[in-house]
């Protein structure tokens, strides 16, 4: 029996939506030249689940003491050049691991650092 990854992605998105909380995904882009940069900031509201790293995560991430693990739905595109603001705190995105069996993106595991 084949695994339907689209159903897994939909389930992941539903669980994050039901159990997660709102956060801002902040993106900064340079709209000027390299010599006169004009940084513009945009943000999008996303749902995420915040958790902690465990010992097995040391294989995938270079961890520091207060790093936080976020689970983000694959409905959003997350990269290490962005920041996450939640509960009044801004976290820099240090690393992103996309869970993507086959060609279907299921969710992102994001390492956030204050």
C-alpha cells in the first residue's frame, strides 16, 4: 500500500493550526543598490508549534543552550534569512530542516535563537 504524502501534509497543517499559535514571519529585503541599501521589512502571520530540542536533534542542528524548536506548516516557505516573532520575542532563524519525502513538503523544523 502506497503512502499518500499529500494526506500527511494536510494532517500536519491541520494539527499545527489546531494546536499552534499565531506568530509573525519577518522577511527583510534589500530594495536598493549594494552601495546604498534600502531595507524593507514585510511580515506574514503564520501558525507554529513551539517545543524544545532533545538529544537526538544534535545530529541535525548545532544547538546552543536556549535554542527553541518550531514546527511550521509547509503552507509557508521558511528560510534562514527570516525571523520569527512570537510572545513578544524575536527569534533569528538559525537553521531550517524541511521534512519532504518524495516531492511533497510536509512541514518545517525551524531552529530559533534569541
